[in-house]
């Protein structure tokens, strides 16, 4: 399976610097599962990478679903998201 095509930088740009802090680190363990969310928010998954230097990095899903829910006549809880893991 091919990776999706990247069409631009992340927004806001500061997220890139956050992620790049992982460059050169060695992963000790990985957690991947369903995230506890606010009752008025969608379901989501998350990933936590634990590194051998004692630090950890978490990847979660963010969205604007609560901001648009009233405009679209749906409940945020009806929206489901996931994180898809791929290797190439």
C-alpha cells in the first residue's frame, strides 16, 4: 500500500518541531489504543512512543468537530476517527 500524498506542511508549523524531537531517539515501547475523550467529542485513537532515554511522545487526533456540529445537524459523538499505521 502506498502512503497518502503529502500536499503541504503541517499547520501550525510548530508541530513539525515537536515531532522532530524524536529524530535519533530509540523507541523502547509503543502503546496504541482508544483515547479517553470528552463526552461531547468524537471517539479517537492515540499512539504513545516511549524512548530509551526516558522520554515519551504522544500522537492524538485533533479536530474541529465540536465547532461545526451545530451547523451540520449532527452530534460530535457520531463522528469516529482513527489513526492508520503504514510502513513502506
